[in-house]
């Protein structure tokens, strides 16, 4: 059984994606950036704050899908400046130091907006 979760962002229909998709006990969360409910970038030039905000957004959509951060088995972090890995890592560790999901941190040329420093995807599996 498949359930799509929307955030209501205009890009979902334009690009054709969902904020998250749940199939049975697996939840995939799409690439998430540090944007607030008013469409403004959170933490301009602050890698730590952007990472923290993104993980909090991921946590909210997981809760809508019946999961928590404890169910996360993988995160993928796409960053625009790998030399700031400690800032990204510090925020990631505040949420995941006990959970310890598999993770990747990959430097990319750029993200869709110049002020985005990081984009994160997550996979969660709910125990049945």
C-alpha cells in the first residue's frame, strides 16, 4: 500500500514529487532544504542551523507517516562546501548520535537556491 505525503509546496506539482512516500513499513523522505513556512531560507550562511532546521522538518513528516527519527536507517546529506562538514555533522549528531543511521555527506556543485548550503534525504523503516 502506497501513501504520498505532501507539504503543499508549489514545486511538488511542477516537478512531480511528494514530501514523503510510505510503502508498507518503509518511508522515503525527499530532499529537504532549510526553508520555512513562509518560503524564506532559514540560517543563511549557517550550516549548523540549516541542518538542524532540515532534520526538524524531516521529523515532522515522519510523524505524519507514523514514524520517528528512531526509525531512520539512512540519511543522505548533499552539501555545497564539504569543508564545513563539522557544522553539518554537529547538528546531525545532535539528533542521531544514539540512533546512528547509515549516512553519506556528498559535496555538490550547487543546490536549487544559492542560499541553501545543504539538502537532506532520509529513509525510515517502521518495525511491524
